[in-house]
C-alpha cells in the first residue's frame, strides 16, 4: 500500500509540476522568417480580424400545448374561463459567420439563411467587441445578405476579390464558427468552377 501511495503521490506531483510549467512558460513570438509562417497562416492572420460571428435571435410561436374540447369546437385560442393555456413562444437562435467588407460603413456580408426570420442580430468581432446590426438587404436565391453594424465604423475589413482567375486545385481557406466555436479555421481546394447544384430550395 505504501508503495502504491508513493507512486500515486509522485504521479500527482509530476502532474502538478507539468501544469505549473505549462502555466508559467510564456508564449513566444514566431520570427518573420520562420518556415511556420506559411501562406495559409499569413492569410489567416490577415483575414481573421475582419471575420465576424453573427447571432440572430427571433421569437416564434410554437403553438398551444394542447387543444381543449372547447377550442376544438369554437376554434383555436378560445378562452372560456381565462385560464386556458396560451400559445407558447420560443426563442430561436441562429449562428453564422460573416466578413466585414466595408469597415468605414460597418457593412458585413453573410448568408441569408443566418438572418432569416427577422429578430435581433448581433455581430461579434475577434477582439471581443459586440455590436447590434440591422439587415440592409438579402437575396435568399443566392443565400447572401448585407448587414450594417450599429456602432463605430472604423473596423477591420477585407476587400472582396473576383473569382475570375481561380484554378481547380488551388488552396482555399474558410474561417467561421461551426457549432459555436469562434474563428475556426479549415482549408481545402477549389474542386470545380461553374457548377450548378439543384436542391429542394431551387437551383444554385
């Protein structure tokens, strides 16, 4: 038993030392000429401040919990005694990503499905700042929307580029917040150009 406790105590002590070491050692700066600063890393460092996380909150009517015999006869919502259950209202929260394309005007480009349903729209920046926003326009057919941040208009932004010279196989980078994880980065390649995709929502 003593030997077991000693080994266990040593393991706990070692774990504590490793934890302390990890907490004390400061993060080091990577020099400019480091091979770790690949084109992808540099692109992420440049683009990330202009990438925003968007939260859209709307209230929806979830319907009555049950329909009483009086409601079945007289119609939904009939209140004979004033204590019948009212229609439930629930908050629906949509999460998405966007990019500031005009920092002077506070314009953000995002997906139309992120802000569909109206409600309150909030934009969160990488530096922790949070601002309300209003929808300036949306096109569900192309799934794009433009928001205007209601706040300071001296924000980081990225200039939209043209896709005219893209080549299949070239590297592309996506920055977003899947499942609510802010500023997640992934890479891929351009698989094809000029493709049309048919879905239940129409032709894209």
